[in-house]
C-alpha cells in the first residue's frame, strides 16, 4: 500500500498515512464532447467534486495522444463540476478519468 503525505487545511497540519485510510476517494469518468468547447473551455458535471478537495484527472489510455495534443487541463473546480481548458480544440470526444479525494 502506498504511503502518502497530505495536508489537512482544517487543522493546518501535515499527516502521513496509507492511501487507503488517509483519505476517502471516489472515481468518475466524463466525456469532453468535441461540440461542447466554448472559447477553449468546457465545464462538466462530476458528482463529489467540491471547490477545495483534491482532484486528479487523466485521459483514458485510448485518448492520451489527442488529449495531450489539445493541451487539455483542469482549470477550475466547484461543487459537482470541473472546468477544462484546451489550447487546441479537439475534433473528437475524449474520455477523462477522475479521482476525487476528500
């Protein structure tokens, strides 16, 4: 099991622990539809996301090259939503895997 170091902003302390017990997490998968980009951004619904929890995003393996070529990154998060920004608008729908901690 992986050991992690994490910061608890409520107590303002660093903790060490096993990933499985240090924080609870959930996963989600979303599709970034090629038609839904507006001014190089797209906001999608992701249940469980808050404004301040840790969110990790990664393209599905089959979409890795297109995701990288478009230079997509998560740029904002809010209650149940993530906003993605791209440099080059993708021409195909892309699948993104998401891990949500906290």
